[in-house]
C-alpha cells in the first residue's frame, strides 16, 4: 500500500513542516553538488554507529542531527518527503509549531539511537529523515486513527485506489517494519538492503509516546476569528 493523501482538515498553516521539507530538499541538492566527493563527505558528516560508540564526542553527537537531513537518492528523498507532506501537517496542527519541531527532532534522535543500539558495530553511514518521519506516523496514528487515507493498492497486475483508515495503513506499515527488522537480525547490513528498520521501529514508538506526553490527545481550542465578534 502506498499513501497518496489524507482527508483531515487543519486549522493552521504547517510552517514548520514546510521548512523541514525545504531543508531536506536543499541539503539533498548540496549533496548532488559534491559530485565525486559525495561519498567521502557523507562518511565525514553522517551518523555511523561504531564511530559514535567508540568516540561519543561532540562532533559525533552532531552527526545524529545532520544525518536526519541527508538522503541517498531521489527515491529515498521523494518517499520520505511524501510521507512527511501527508501526515506531518496534521501533527503540527494539533501540537503547535514549536512543540512539533521538538517532537520531530526528538523522534529522529531516538530513532537513530535505536538503530545504533541494534547495529552497534556497523560502520555504514545511517542517513535519512525516515526515523523522524516514523515518529510523525506514530503520533498521527495515536491522534487520528480513523482519518481516511487515499491509498494506492497494487493487486497482482492491477492497481486500485481506496480510502483506508489511518490505523490500517500506518499499522500495517509498522508491522512490516517489525517483521522485516526481526528477519534482518544477524544479517550483514549491506545484505539487508541498507535499510535502518530499527530506526523506523524506534521512531514510530517514540512518536506514539511523545505525542501523548506533549498533549497531542487534547484538542486545541478553535482560533477566535473576526466573525465571532459579529455574532
């Protein structure tokens, strides 16, 4: 299943979500500008679990944040930004702009640490916004489980589009991460496709917990408008 859009109205402009998407895109263009030097640059600035555990100094801590905005290709970037575009705006609308920014960053940190714990000896760079975005998905499923999500569903040689509850779309996504992550245990990272499944798992769980702690289950009061004074 591949989500295309949701149908949940929002009351505010998701400024932070727009900024996060723009930052990811701009940094990806910076990566492209490096040309043949890109691999060396990524090894220098990306998060590498073994390097972090061996030397948890300030530069290696900073790579946790930097890695959240790096991507390995157009498909990697496009898939992540589509999910952030669809689900991030409503999470920001419910939490508020400042809380949402902290929510996103904390989910990304916890997702990266989950990956680092499971793959402590890995010397492969861990890049991508998917851990933080998994947190957004976790928050969304807690706050809006019954929201309708327009989803592309391939059935053998046919493709259909259906509106499915978010709890089904995102729940199945999470279950897939769990099973695939468990199956990848003990397999060298390069043979497992290089996907940080446990970053997705850790981020999703972090998002579910954090959104409750940040008051996401409490509805924000409706904004007062000029029309209210005319009633």
